[in-house]
């Protein structure tokens, strides 16, 4: 007992010593800032590490309710007599997510503070530190791996709220229809995420159409397939399957889903006529209209190519009928495309066949193609008369005689009715028609040159009417053939030729024209009858022209030559013409002239006369031009001197530009002229220009130019004015000049440059230039400035301080 008490006392003593030592260490740590996070700083001294910690991964079950829960304890094996402090850092401690783990800094026990969620964080990597109370590392930091173990805490779920698939009807068992899929948030490496698919319910559309199980599903892949036969779309349109997904291989948590499977149509039903025989009525002579419809039935999906029908007619040799499909009702629409004739055939029996647009499936029953019989009865109606041709073509010569028969038997009536004929349009009133037989005759002579004839064709309209009053019209086109009705005509019937047969251009050109059209006109043939004199000859130039000229030299005078011209028609028409020919003397150009003119033309010639006329004209024009230049120069000189007044001078050596005032207003027409800078010249230098239009004074008759805006009866001041010898005030002198200029009626307008006075040849004042001055300012006498008035006294005081 005493031994136990001794041991207890020793332990209490050691505990007290440790507490005091711990308080000492705490006080030192408060004084040393580096011990705040000692595991993050390197100790000053090199610490010798004996060995590293080796801690296997720690496995922690997620969603654990035993928290806090001790996970592992770390302990330093460093030989240290004092206290060891343990620290922990990393995700879950001082990094996000924080406050999931903690470590006891005295004994090194690591424990979890809250339940873990593997779906959020499946592992944590932490670092543990062992420190002395002074912050020195006792061991290298070690890595703590914490693995979160999965629990089956998540239900599997289908990826879609509803799956949709399609399967053709009459599919064999094992046909793949569709696949479904699901997910699980648990660990895929465990059975918690091992999924199993199953079908837990089947409903047919419409309900109870099929009660046996028609589909199966692969429990691992989710692939849905057919299990049995009997998928007939005409019986069942589709199915609604209830699906289930379970984890842990089907033994864990479950969820449900839905799959809709549609049964698609195949062309396994042929269209059938219903009924198989039809009777229809059609009126003759009509086309492109519907006469009836035929019906078919098809059990395939409506609106698809498996249901849509196409029809054909097997016994319509003339192609009078056609049949098409109404896309909305699938009926066959029978129409007449070529008019029927009751008189030719009053009854037609058609055989129709029908089949689908898409080919029939090999799973369809082997049935014959459906046929139907259609009996078409043609109804007679009163038909209009028919012309045997339209237009009625008639070709006759233009010279056809009135009363000639042109055309007969032009129309008939399909109903064998009596016809009446008449002419509806005949612009030239050339035709007549027999009202009973329809024979067309010529009523009067035709004229191919009539305005009613276009391109040799005359157009008319005839009408035929049956006993019921039904009528038809036809166009009559009469082509008129040209005949040789007119002989050719010769022109000109008079002319002149040169007396010398060998002269150039001595012949007379003759032209023939014909009112007929080809081939009864050109080419023409020209000749001189044999019994006429042989002094003349004709040379044919082309098909319409010939040249008449003498064979021998004839005397001057009048001659009459007979010319015979023939056309190319059938028969040939010929015309005689008497041509009056004047034989004369000709010049070199072949023109007839008088004897004097001919002689003159041969000696001088037209060219020389024309040259003389041209030269005389040019001389006259040159004279007029010089006169105009002279008048213009005098006028311009007069204008310049009149504008400048007495101050204008001229100098051949002084060429200056004018000053243009662009921005001035008012002044009238005087301002419209540019101001001549010559006005600034010395009026005493005005030269006397020889040949000038004005006297040497510069103004006509010694008069100065007058102002237009002032009376002309005022005398002008005497120019130039001379300044007084001793002016008392320069201002009075300037005002005197201004007043003289304002009252002078002979100077330019008030808003132009005004010359107040001429300064004279010399200057009373000396030069102000310091360069030209030979003495200093002190040598100058400025007393005369005081004589100019009080305004210049200050200036005199500035230069003469005396």
C-alpha cells in the first residue's frame, strides 16, 4: 500500500512538473511569432530525422453516424524529453471543404468531425506535422490518405422520363426495337451501382388488343426486343411498357420508367375496288371534264404510300379517257380527254386496275390485282357544223373573172342537218357564196394591190348554220397569183447628149419600171426597132437601166429616138417610147454649154473662176477684220483714258497688272470695271501716243471725264494743288484736300479710289531713314514740328529734349 502511495506521489510530482514546463513553453510560444504555424517554417538548426512515418490509407464509411470518430493516431518516435505538438492541414481541415477532420495536438489522434459524402468527395490527402513547443519539426511531415467508402445511398434513375421506339408489323421474335439507359451516383466499382433492367408491365394500344407478352429486355444493357409473333398494325397500333431499374444487381434500390413502342405499317394489304362495276354517262363533243369516280379500300396506314392507290385503264385504244387519284380520298377520278362522238360510238366499256404507289411487301398474302368495269354511255347532242378545213385555202390568179367558182363542199353537219351558208366578213366585197351549197365564187375583179391584200393574201370569213341554229365560222384565205397586166414604162423621155460620140458621159441613161410584181417585171430588154435610123445605139447596163448615145458625130439640135422595152412576164408585154434627145456641145465634164461658155470653159475653166471668187472673199474678210480690230483698239484706249482722268498715263516700258476689287458693293456700273493701277502714275508723265484717238491731254477736246452721280455744271478744282509754304496744321491741309475731292464732279464715284492731291516732284521733309542720314539724331533740328500744331509738340519733345 505504501508502495502504491509512493508511486502515486511520484506521478503527481511528474504531472506538476509537466504542467509548469507546459506553461513555460506556452509563454515562450506567445513571445515567438514563428510558433504560430511552426510546421510551415523551417527550423534554424538542421534536425536529424531518424525515420519517416508510414501510415496506410485510412478507410472511412460515408454517412457514418458515429461522429466524432477516431480514425488513426500518429506518434513521433523522436527522442524528446519535452512536449510534442501535432498539427494537421489539407482539404477537409483548413481547406475546402473545411472542418471535416481534426487532430489532437497532444496525443496525435485524427478523428472525423462530420459525416462524409462519397458522391461529393471520395478521398482526402492530408499532411501531419510533429513539432516541439518551440516550433521545431521533430519529424518530416507525413501524408495521410483518407478513402471514403461507398454506401448504397443513391437510387438509380432512367436518363429519360419516356423512351420512344418503333417496330415494323409482323417482325419476327428477337427483333431489336430500342434501348433504354439509366445512371447511379454510387461507386461504379461496387455493387451499389451494378444496375439491372426489367419490364414490369405491358399495355397495348388500343387496350386489350394483345394480352400476351410481346417484348423482353436485356437486364444488363437495357436493349428491348420482340419475344413473340403477332404484331399486326391493323390489330394493334402500339404498346406502353413499364420499366424498372435496380442497383446491386436487382436487389437494391429501384426506380421506374416508361417506354412507348409504335407498330409501323408495311404494305401487306392490296387495294380493292368497292364496288367492282360502275355505270357513267358522258355527253359527246366535250373534253377535260370529270364523268365519275371509283372507290377502293386499303387496310394499310392511311396517307402513306402503302395506302395511296394508282389506277390504269386497260382497254382505251383511242385514248379518250384518263384516270387520276384524289390524294385526300384515294378515289379514282375518271375524265374525258378527247371528245366522244355519239354517231361513231355510243357506248364504251372500260376495264380499270388498281395497285399501291409503293411495292407490295413479301409478307403480304398472294392475292390477284383488283379490277373494276366501267360502262360509259355517250349522250347525243346537236353538234355544230364542221368545216372540212379551217382556214379554207384558195389559190387563184389576180386576173380571175367575176363569176368564177373558187371553192365548193366546204362544210358538213355531224347530225345530217341541212346547212345554210353566208359570208360574215368580206372587206373588198369580192366574194359570193351559195346559201344552200356553200360554193364560193368571185363576185368582181381582184386587185393584188388593194390595201385589203397582205402578202398577196386576201382574207374573208364564212359561216355555216344548221337547222337548229347552231353555227360555225371559218376563215377563207385567198392567195392571189401575180399576172402580167401592165407593160413597162420608160423614163426619162427627154434629155441631152454630147455631139461628139466619144465624149465622156455623152449617153442618156434610161430607166424602165413596171407596176407588175416579180416575175412579170424585171429584167427588162431595151432595143431600137430595126426600121429606125442607125445613128443611135442602146447599151444595157443592168436589168432596169440602159444608156442611149449616138454612133456618129451629130449636129447640134433636137432628135427623136424610138425605144422598145419589154418585160419578163408571161406573156411578154412590150411598150414603145419616143425619147426627145438634145445634141449639144459639152465641156470636159460632159455638160451641155453654149459656144462661148464652152470656149471659156476650155481656156480658163471653172477652177480658176472659183479661185478668184474665193480669194476676193478672203480679202474682203481680212479687211473687215482689220477694221474691227482698229475700232476695238480705239474704243479700249478711249475707255482707259476716260476712267483714269488726268492722272492716267501710258508707258511702253511700264507694264503693270490691274487691281480687282472683289469684295465691294455699290457704285453702279462704274464699279463693274477693274481699277487701273495706272491711276497712281504721275499725271505729268502722260505721253502723247502717236495715232491715238484722243489728243495728248488724254481726253477728247481737252475735257476731263465727268462723274455720273453729280451735276456737270460745277467747275473742277485746279490740279495739282500745292501745299502752303508754312502749314500751321496738317489736319487742315488734309481736310481741304478731302473737301476738294468730294466737290469735284469729275472724279470717280465716292466708293472708289480717291486722289486727294499730288505730292509734287520733291519733298519738303528730309529722309527719315537712318541709313540715308549722314548725321546723328542730335544734329537734327525738330523745331519745325512745333509749327504744325499742338498735336505734334509731344513728338517734337521726344526727339528734341531741349
